[in-house]
C-alpha cells in the first residue's frame, strides 16, 4: 500500500510540469513580434503593469516550484536577476503559475533564492501570454515588442546576449 501511494505521489509530482490544455505543448499564445499584453500583477511590495514596463527591456518568466525544468532553471534565473538588479532599464519579472506566495517563499528559502516574484494562482496573467508549459520566458524590448520566447529551457547566455543587442 505504501508503495502504491509513493508511486502515485511521484506521478503527480512529474505531471505538475506538464499540465497541458491543448494538443501542442509548445504552442504560444504570444510569439516573437507580438506586443506585450495589457496586464497588472502585484505582490506585497509592488505592482507591475504593462504601463510600468514602457521604455524597459523586460524578461517575464512563468514558473512553478514543483516543475523539474523550472527547478533546473532557477540558478540561471537567479544569476540573470543578480546581473540586472542594478540596471533600471532591464526588468526581470518572475510569475509563479498556480501557486501561492507561501509555497514559493518556502521553496526559495529552502534553496537560498532571493528573487522577487509574483503569484498567479488562477492563471489570469499567464493566460494572456500562453496556453500551457512552463518554464516559459518572454523577452520584450523597450517598445514592448516580444523579441524572444523560450520554453522548457531558459538559456542564460542566450538571454544575456539578446539583452545586450537591445
């Protein structure tokens, strides 16, 4: 019986990354060349909206702390945040999909991440960007036009190189 519950838990854990709503797991709602949608999201200390992002290079990363691909990407995301934390023209925005603030805080504390984040427990913001699959990155130029999208693997060097060209 214990083996059954252990197996069930493991299967549910693996499925948390691949919750799919459509037939194509790599389908994007937004693509390179599209404009960032109008959105607003807040945490305890700040509110971010599309209006705040005008004139800034913006990386928006959707994640879940229960997703293995996201977990693999967190060290690179932390490095990206640290590289640009004192650069006012670059904004790094992490948005936890379908998670509470407490869940994310616990994971970040346990793994020594200090990246500011927002939560989107009902996919309100996420649904404006994509249908499914995390981690998912959208990089937009100062004009709000999306210049890069990535899913599953968040490539640190590729993001930094693209930011340097903007």
